[in-house]
């Protein structure tokens, strides 16, 4: 059975969690393929809010097999805490299957993330300080510890001793920090975490392929987003993994031919947390009203998100990078009160018009957005359940975005709850 990928098309927090949850109803397996607990995916069901970091957003349906793929970096403390929180809400998340090849986030990764950001001062990236970058760096330099090492205390300790020697030297000599104790780390990981994590460790590549071969529906859930991608994002203001749809292949162990549908989740405007270029950023009163109406504060870190108008140049690039087959458009209701709504249709820099993203980032830092203005609709969308219930101006806005971006909009969300969405039939697209 062909697979589906859900991917963020902007700078994260587009509403991937809520759309993954929505789509998971028709799926059998949902696989997270990259990132770690830097993610915060919100799902609202019957007034109850679930904020997921590591566990795939399909977990709320008992029929789903949730999988954490090899491309994810796992902090076992966070994983276990998330399972306990979900358990307390009546969701059995202990059934999650975790790849033995996924890398572990260790205490020194978090410490290094914190001190590196501090050292960078005003050049900081604005990371989530969860140890994501240092963990992926260790994976690339081949000194990382993997989830499967929890099953072999001798190997775990050997690897830890080697790597900690270097980390402690850096922490002490470069950052003037106290060294971490290998005994303490080993006790925590092997005595506290390993017994609980062990039953979840499995051959997730085998699991995914058996599901595909048996004709079951498998969905790959991206965290972060296209423009936070290590290769394709606004480097260095990116995360350290590959959120783009191709990341599902490496991060879960499938070839590209399995993927038939790639759903790009986009906000009806744009937000970004942390540093980096943002051509359509809006400040002042207008920005504050977008933040307030959209409740634009990070799910985990509580940071205020930067906000701006929809950027069709970015989205065109996201279509290319991910082979998007459709857009799921989130938070259209947030724009309810605006008299006019701007859409960036091109950039301009030094007299040159750019319809596609300039490849040189120095240009991106200089561009001015070229806007088209559309009329607002001045009424509440939150109760709409069909396209016909959307006012003409809202439909016009959606059609305009789809034309600008070059792929159809298949789903629109008009509120955070599971029921607050509109499906566009193929004839409506
Ligand atoms: P993710 O990281 O892409 O899963 O997105 P987040 O969960 O970090 O951020 C999206 C936020 O918008 C969450 O607070 C959601 O509950 C909320 N949300 C999602 N869809 C809608 C929508 O259509 N309208 C409104 N008003 N809020 C939404
Ligand atoms: P979801 O999955 C928004 C941002 C951070 C920072 C940069 C690097 O909820 O969309 P990192 O801790 O990954 O090294 O930080 O990436 N970032 C996110 N921004 N949503 C996320 O996840 C993010 N995960 C990381 O703010 O700018
Ligand atoms: Mg988020």
C-alpha cells in the first residue's frame, strides 16, 4: 500500500500534529521520522489538549501502531514522562515501538546545547536547548549511543566512558563547567530507563515494511519543517535533522517509491521561533494581534513566535523540495478580523524580482516582499464544516494561495479542535 508523508512547509508549528491526528483515523501505522523533543505537536479532542513531543500524533487512536523511527533522537526521560502523561489521560502510549537505531539524547547533549547558545550571545540560534544539535553531531561523528545500547550494559558503558571523557574535557576547559559522572549517567539510563524502554525497542524497519506489504496504511509524520531542514533550510538557523519528505526515507527506512501522497502543512500566515531570516515578518500592533489571535507561543518552551504574512515564494520551494501533492492549510480562522490580508507573491532585491527562493542566503537577508492584497471576510470561520460555509472572500483567499503555490489545498482547519476542519473534494480543488 502506498504511504503518506505529512511535512511542515514553513518554520514549524504549522499544525502538523492536528492534521496527522485527523488523517490517522484512516491509517494503521504512524511513524515519526526525525527530530526529537524539540517538537511540540498539539491535538485538541473534546476540549482536552494533548501536547506531544516524541510520540507520534496518531497515538490517540487505539487502532494505530505508533512508531519512533531510526531518524529520531530520543531522550528516554521525556519518552517515559510522555507515556505516563498520556496514560493518566487514558491513552495507552506504552505500545509505541522505538527503533533500536535511533540515537539517545544524553545529559551532556543538553548541557552542551545550553552552554553553546550562551557562548554565541547575540549570534545564538535560539535552539530549544533540548540537546538536539549535539546529539545529531555525535551521530554524524559516530560517537553516539543508540537506543539498542540500552539492551547491552557493557557496550553502553564502554561507549559512554569513551565519549564522556571528551565531553567532560570540553565542558571543563572551554565552558568552565563541572564534569558529569559516568556512574550517575549509567545508573540513570541502565537502571531506571532501560527496563521500561526495553519492551518498546524493535525492528521498526521490518515493522513498517510488513505493514506496507500487507496493504496497511502507513503515514510518516515530520517534525519541524522544510525551512528548518539542515540541508535546505535557512542555515545555520535550522534544526539538525532533515524534516523534508525525503527524511522519511532515511529516518524510517523506506525507498521513495513507497510514497504516493505528500501533504504539506502550511499556516494561513507564517510563524517562526528563534533567530533567522523571515522576509514577511510583521511587527507592531498588527503582529501583536496575529500573535494574540493565533495564541502564538511555543508549546514546550513558551516562547513568543514571530509572525508574518503568507509567503508563496517559500511555499513554491517547499513544493519542489517535498514533491507536495496537496496543502493542508491551518489556522484560517486566525485571519477572521483583518480588513485586508497580504500574500507575498515574489521577492525583490536590488531591482531583481525573485519568484523562486534565491539560493544565496545573503540575498534572502536583503529581499523585500512583493505583496498582493486580498479582502478579508470579517466573519467567524470557526463553525464551518464545508467549503460552502466559508464566506466568498475566505474561499477566494484559499484559491489564490493554491494558484500561487501550484498545488491544491485539500484540507483547511478553522479551529484547534479535531472537528474544526473543511475537506475540499477533488472537484473543489
Ligand atoms: P505543530 O508543531 O505543527 O504540530 O503545531 P503546534 O501544535 O506547535 O502549533 C499549532 C497551534 O495551533 C496549536 O496550539 C494548535 O492547537 C493550534 N491550531 C491548530 N490548528 C488550528 C486552527 O485551525 N485554528 C486555530 N485557531 N488554532 C489551531
Ligand atoms: P514542531 O515540530 C518550531 C527551531 C528552534 C530553533 C531551531 C533549532 O513543533 O514544528 P533545535 O532545538 O532543533 O536545535 O533548534 O529550530 N525549532 C522549532 N521551531 N517548531 C518546532 O517543532 C521546532 N523545533 C525546533 O526554535 O530556531
Ligand atoms: Mg509545534
